[in-house]
C-alpha cells in the first residue's frame, strides 16, 4: 500500500509540473521583456545611435544605447513627408543620417519603433537586426511614420537597469565614442527624474569638463532643464525626456 501511495504522489507531481498553467508561468518568466520598445535616434559624428526610451516598470526598465547600422538601399516609404528621402542612390543609413542632421538643426526628434522583440537581446549585448519604422517626432505622441527599414544593433555602448532606491540625483555617465567625442548620459533614478543624452568634445579621449549638472529637477519646465543641461555640457541635449519620469 505504501508503494502504491508513493507512486501516486510522484505521478501527481509530474503531472502538475506539466500543466498548461505551469508552462505558461515559465514561458512568461523567460520572455518578460518581449514587447514594443521605442527608441530615440541621434547622430554622433558619423555614427547613428539608438537609445531605448525607458520607463520605470518592466519590460522597459533599462537604459540602453547602441550604435546601429544598415547597408541596404531604397527604404520603403510610409509617407512623403521628409524631402531627404529623394535620393535613390542613398543607402538607408545615409538617408537616416540626412534626416537626423536636419532634425538636429531644427531641434526635432526622430524615433524608431521596432517590431515586437525581446529586449533581453540588447540587455545581454547581442547584435540583432530588427525591422523598424522611422518616425518624424515621438512615435507615441503624434509622430509621423516616414519609412520602414532594418537596423543592425552592432555595438552596445551603455546598458544599465534603472534603480529607484538611491537618494543621489543628477548622476551622469560618460561614454567615449571616439577620441574627439563622448556621450553624457543622465542616469535615471527615483521620481522626478529625466532621460538625457548630450554630446561633448573630448581631447584625446579625455573630457575636460565636469561630469555634473546641479539642477533642481522640475519636469514641468522642460525648457529650463534643457537650458541648464546646455550650460553644463556646452551643447544642446541631443535627447531629453521628462514626461515619463514625472511625479504625477
């Protein structure tokens, strides 16, 4: 009788482990960062950088910056809004660079929205090629889709999980892009906070300025924060987001 009871317990445990609910839980845990992950594009010299547009909660709670590239020609247009799509001889990367140059001059934002993918690919510093739509403006705030293309995430520059348990504010990280140029990243912490990218000159790979910007964070006054960052790092921020990290 004891042997029969033991066999029944083992069989029941095995059956429970293979129930749909158990498998679904494991699948969800393994793919918890699968989703739509919008990104901002900026031009840094001759490099195109993609910065994940994070939020505080998973699956978006990572600050990630990659260098991206593309070797194909003839982007598939969604609209005819941007005149920089004229040249048929341009590669898609050249087209994107032209758009980014114009956007920087006009202080406009260019964003991309890849098709659904697992952010763990970038968290683990892999180099995937993703199908993306390029937007003039913020992809969720009235931005206009320009064209679709493929981008290869060739070089991870910064990967950091957002932490909200640190009291320190206004912490920055400097990433060396070339011997002449660096990227200053604001480390997002507890609310209120902000996400910003600033390009700074380097002298033989060294930054001569101070890696700090003591500013009272008031996310409702975006222009004031932008001006303060410009004064601190001697350049207009290439990207600045406050709304997603405000108190309310």
